[in-house]
C-alpha cells in the first residue's frame, strides 16, 4: 500500500512539472536566460526527490520491473538535462543569440524533447499507478 503512495507522489509531481511549471516558465518572452536557469534549478531539485521516491517504490513494490522502467525514464531525463546544462554553459546567455541561430534552435529542440520525456514518464507512471490501484490496496476508495 505504501508503494502506491510514493508512486502517486511521483506521478503528481511529474504532472505539476509538465503541465504547470514548464509551460509557465518556458513561454516567457523576455529574460529566457533567467527563466531557463530557474526551471533548471527546479528540475535538478525534482530529480533528487524523484529518485528517492522511486527508490522507496523499488524497495516496497513486489513487481520491481515497474520501478526499473520508471527509473530508466527518469535517468534519461537527467541525461538530457545534464547535456542541456553543459550546452547552455558553452553558448552563454540565450537572450543574446538570435532566434534562428542554429545553436539556439538545437537548444530549443532538446529542451522540448526533455519536456516531452517528462510527459512520457508521467504517462507511464500514471498507467502503472492506475493498474496497481485497480487490483490493489487502495481500490474502492
């Protein structure tokens, strides 16, 4: 029963990051550099909490394959974010680069891919949560 609680917290936080935080911060027209840095800090703090939640889920859940898939998805997101962080350092202030510049286009595409991966992780965690609750401990609440 406790494993579903950790999975629900993880799923809810992914929903909040994907549907509230990312759209609000990444659609800012001025100061994209500051908004991106703020979003990056939120993501890196989320990653540490999310891995802790998934580790607890892995320990408590009988079917560990679900936790492994979720951890792999989150690990892929961490890898993309790490690449984005290093690339951002290399190109500098994004506000000083024109919108059509190939470096900014690449950065934008990879950033959108990162957000898409968060959304896919959300869908996967939601699917697993619904599957477990239908036949598990919190069914009927």
